[in-house]
C-alpha cells in the first residue's frame, strides 16, 4: 500500500489518499521520483518507464512532454488519479490494463482486463504470414489469383487479425474466440483501424465457431496463437501474468491441447496448398512437428524464430492433391 511506506519522498507527502489542498499537491518531478521508488520496491524492473507512462496518461500528455515539465504541479484530481494508478501498478497489475492500450505491429490496440495483452513475439506470426502470402499468393484451385481468406483462431484483442487486415488491403479475415469480451475488444480494434468491414467475428469453442460459416472452398491461411502454457507452469510466471485470463494462457497438461485440436481438424478447413501457422512456446517446435507428421496432410514444417532468436511459429503447408 502506498500509504504504508511512502510518507515522505522528495519532501512531498505522497502517503495519503485523502484530498490534499491544491497548493500541497506535488509537482511532476516529485511524482516521478517517489513513484519510481515505490515501484522499484515492488520489484518492478521498468519502474521509471512505468511511472512516466502513468503520469503521461493522467496528464493527457506524452512521456517526453511530462519529462520536459518537471515543475508542473498536479491538480488535486490529477494527483488522486495518479495515486490510484500507482497503487494498482504496485500490486503488479499490468501497465497495459492501467493504460487501456498496448502497441502491436505499430498499431495502438485497446486492451482491458479479461483479455490477453498482445505480446511482441506474436508479431512473428504476422511476419511469417506476410512472407508466405507474398511468396505464394493463393492460386490453385482458384481459377485466378484471389484475395486471401485468412482464419485467425483465438484472436483475443484481434491483434493478428487487425495487423494482417492492415497489411493486406484485399484480404478477408475470419476472427474467432470463445470469449465474448475478447471479441468485443477485437471488433473495437478493427473499427479503430478501419478494417472492420473485412473482418468477420465469430464466437465459439475453436472450430465450432465456424459452424454454418465455414467458407465453401476452405481458407488460404489459418493462423493461431492459442493458449500454450502447461497448466503446471502458470503459477510460476510473473505476477503480472496472473492478472490475465487463465483461459487465454492454459494449454493443458503439456501446453499442447489446443495445437492438437487445431491440427486434427485443420485439413477440413484449409484448402490444399494453404498454410497453417501456429505460435508455440520456445521449446515446443519438435512436439508440434510430431503432431503434424502422422496426419500425412502437410508438407514441412518450417520454424520461424522471434526477435530474441527463440522458436516461435511453426508453419506447415497443406499437401496439394494431384
Ligand atoms: C494466447 S491468447 C491469444 C490472443 C491473441 N491472438 C494474441 O495473440 O494476442 C489465446 C486466446 O484464445 C482464446 N481461447 C481460449 N480457449 C478457447 C477456445 N476453446 N476456443 C476459442 N478460443 C479460445 C482466449 O480467449 C484468448 O483470447
């Protein structure tokens, strides 16, 4: 609790949530100094950056503007809001939930509690999809090159679906999730980025979302970042992750429950010559390759690495029947 151990920092009383008289409200410099100390004590490595972001949010400004005005005094209302946010962050609530936004593929996306925060490594899924479509645009069995039809299973905030729709102005995207809240957020993000007219949102348990809506000729690309953390590992992850919905993370005993279900059914929905792209945990590539091989329905697989050099996406091509 803030009031417990930050009564005085930089000469400013930052320990009370009671309204302070305006003239006693601290300035930006004091807020940054004391807030950083508080979050450092809570074990947050990015304490200074987080405090700058929170203060910028409170002041409806940018981080840089905040830093450039160290003497700016907060109003009572601003200070109250800052303390409330700081206290939530101290309890390790993710910064993205406090700010209500997270950047993905250089697009600001709306996020809120109850929906997984998109991760930078998931951009590998977008990169691999674009690399594939630019090298092998959809053709057979279509008579002429057609705009791609892409299925994003487990879309969450719609991060992958929206990024692909922005990059591929003719593509049609089907985005599914079991969570109503996630789909609402995904729709908001698609509208915000001007692609909602090309994205169809369907709710349901994995493939069941497509019941009655599956494209007759199958889709060209199936992308998915399904839950893939082994159930037993979840409790060992960072405190921030514990605020995210378990249903978005828990991949069952070995983490591969969703990969198994996706691989078993994808041949019914992916056209011959189409591609399946699955995000994986860094140590899951061999196991996922082991799930693909016995189906006899795929060529490959190929593994893409994320920016940290870790295995992140498995790509397999549906065999073309002659
Ligand atoms: C790891 S998150 C990925 C979200 C988003 N694609 C991203 O990369 O940021 C997994 C998503 O799968 C959804 N999900 C969990 N179980 C599901 C199921 N049985 N059917 C469909 N979606 C499911 C969760 O609601 C969550 O949004």
